[in-house]
C-alpha cells in the first residue's frame, strides 16, 4: 500500500452504524427533549381546535345529525378523520400518549439533577471577587460569622471557610420548573383516570316527562372502559317547566337572553323531591355527577287517527331546529300501529307563523306567539320501523322507502299551516292528523368525571409553578474578610437576569456594611 493510499484511508470519514440499541437510544432522547415536548404540546392544542369548532357527537348529537342531513358528503369526511369525536380519536390519543412519555422521560433526569443540586454546597469564594459581574468592597470589622448570619437573614444558603463566606439562593426556580412538568403529567393522568372511570351521556327530555340515570334512558351513552351499568348514580328528575326570554327589539331581536329548566329532583330512589332551576353553566350535581343544560326546542303535540277510526298515536314530537334565529323546525311523525297501513308525516313547525309576499310562510320570532304546523308530506305503507335496521326518529326519507310507501298528501312551504286545534283529513279515508298543542324540549348532558378535581388541582399547581420559574432567579454571593477589608462579589445563574440583580446586590452590600439595626 502506498503512502497516499494509507493517508487517504486514515483520513476518510468512517460511517458509524447505530444498531438497534443505538436507534432506540436516539429515539428516546429525541422524544424526551424539550423541543419535542413543545411540539407535542402545540399539536395537542392544534388538535383541540376542530373539537371546539365542529359539533361533537358526545355533546351535540342533534347538530351532528343536522350536518349529516344537510351536508352528507362533508359529514362523511368529518367521520373519516374522527372529527365528530376529536377527544376520543386515535390520532388525538397518540399525541396525548407521546406527550405523556415525553414528560416522564423529562421529569426523571430533572428530578435526579435537582436532588443532587439540593445536596451540593455553594462553592468556595474565588480569590479575586472584583472580576465577578457584580462586586463591591468596604472597610469594616465584619467577621465571617457575622456576614454568614446577615446573609441567612436574607434567606441565603450559607457556607463559611477560612476568611470567606459563600451564599446562594433561588432554588425555588428549579422547584417551580420541576413541579410545572409534574403538574402537566398530573393533568394527563387525571384526564386518563376520568376517561377510564367516568362517563357522559346525552338525552332529550320533553316538558312533563322525566329522566332516570340509567343506561337505557340515554339517547347516547359514552362510558369509560371501567364503567358498568351499576356505576351510575341512581338519581332521577321530572321536567316540570321550561322558561325562555328573548330580545324583543333592536338589532338583536329574537336573541336568547336567558332560559331555565325547572326540575323536580330525586337524589336516590324513594328520596323526597327537591326543586331545582337548571340554567346554562349552572349544572345539577348529584354525588359528583353533573347534568348540564345544552339547548332547547319545540315539541308540538299531535294526535293521529288511523283509517279504522282508532287513535293510533298521541303525544309530543321533538323537532330538529332548521333556523336557530327563528327556531323554525322540522318534525317527523311515525305511526307504526296505524291500520290498515302505517302512516308517516313530515312537518314544519313555525313558532310565530307569518305569511310572506310570495305565498310561503315563515317564522318571524323564536317565541311561541303564533304556533302553526305545515304538512310537507304524508305517507302510507311500510315505514321500515320493524325491519331491525336503525333509523332516525327525526326524519322520513321517501327515496329510501320508495318501494314500500306511497304519498297520500303532497305539501309544500306554501301549504296553509295548521293552528293549534286544527286538523288535516287524509284522502281516501286513510286517517286524520290533529295539531293539539305545543311543548318544549331540552337537551342535557350528564357527565361523571372523577379526574375533574385532580385536574383542577394540577392546573393550579402548574400556574403557581410556572410563576415561580419565571420570577425567581438563581444567584450567588461571596464575601472575603481580610485585615479590616470586606470584598463582596455576586453573579446570577439565570440567563438574562443580571439587570434585575444589580439593585438586589446593592441592597446586599448595604445589609452587610450596615449595623445590626439596619439588617433586613
């Protein structure tokens, strides 16, 4: 081998193979770095945005159903990316778990370093204190013991030596930093504990009806993996009345000002009832279970007589809101017990019905001032309610039942509305539809979250801890006493805090040079 080849071989860079263990170590260090933790926190916050903007199935199932009805393609894409259930989605859980692992990997070495720092004594004083960023000197008979005592009064940790004193304080800065990370971990654990042992459910209740906290009573029930039917608190209530007030004039005419649901609550079976006014952001709480008032709407009362002259249906029908400003709503009445054939009706409810110039009708105000119902369509035949296939109680889709039902009434938005007490006779003696009154419904969310209080405590600790971390600075002070001359030096161990330490250092020198009566 020539000299040039030998030199080239010795100087060429060699590729280092990490191997499986090396890649695992590199991945763990990357995951537990501060940069990765900040990125994961940002992704967690970013992932929460669609959960705030898009209706969530566990909170507003009626709005989710409305999106499916109005924009089925958009709803399909939302469903594909789990945007109707953001906080229980796979991708949100992945970010959550990675952040959890990153925090654990960050806290363990920081705790070890922090405990080592607590045991470490302040270093001995340098020989030349004048070279430090902050220094001063004065003449006096100050002894090392007296200097140490005065520095302890200023809450410094003090170590003395032969003619010198070393002092340090500001350890709470790292304490705050560490407790902030522990608090974040506590929040994640509290949320995880709540998702395991907590539950939430949604239900729609019409005036005059009741609710019992059982799985079967919910329209939608989302339990934690450790929740059983026996875990639910056995309370119940009846919806006695519902009151709502609206803005009656001005630019915001028709806007809701306030609404309340008046309940008769039984905290447990056999317990006497107690009156409770349920308002928005003022939930009913029974044994840690909170019931929130989410929304409201109208439930017109109908009576259906079938072709044989028998009352096949009578009751209130909850309507989905089409226009929030006026509470114009859509209803579907399904009568599977009608004879000789099942009956179904599509209706439009107008709380304050007024005729328009084009011959149609609309609601001018959300309050129940002139309630009327328009019959959009009436159908006879097999509604498919006994087929075992799930279907919405809020709608009838004629296109899906075109071979099973036939229209008996063809209505439109220009059809003359029916007032309370009015009726429509179906052609061919198929029956009669009567509009007999109006009730209101409310939507509720019942939630039990055992991690709620721990999460609140952890959040409070995080706020206090970050305040300590941002406001407290580590600083060291040294004093050398020799032949009636006292030299004082100091420096900060926190980047960017030198300017703030200048005034404090001057106070320290003043305290050391002053008499006993001036020591703070």
